[in-house]
């Protein structure tokens, strides 16, 4: 799923910075707790993208496969 076509790169960078600041404010929580909470929010965000037809189910699957590959440092097939 390519968000580059939907949003400006500057907006993405600004959002990443703000999310980073917000996450630093949650430093007292264990990483596992943060991971579970972020999963809940990611699920809701992806569902909203599907509901508003910003992307297709196939694009969400591809996005999640890429996320898994990057998180687990798999080689690209």
C-alpha cells in the first residue's frame, strides 16, 4: 500500500515526529504493553482505511506482509 500518493512527504515526516514525541511520553510502559496498545490502534486505523475505501483488503495484506518482513528482518523474496 503506497501512502506516498495520498499524502505529502512533509506531512508524513511531521506526523512521525509527533508520534515519536507521544511515544516518549509513554516510556514508563513496558514495550510489550506498548506493542499491544499500538496493535489495537493500527487495527482501527487499517479498518478505517478499508471503510473509507482508501485502500483494498489486498493492499492491507501486502502492507502487513511488508511490515512483518521489516520487523523480522526477512530477506525480500
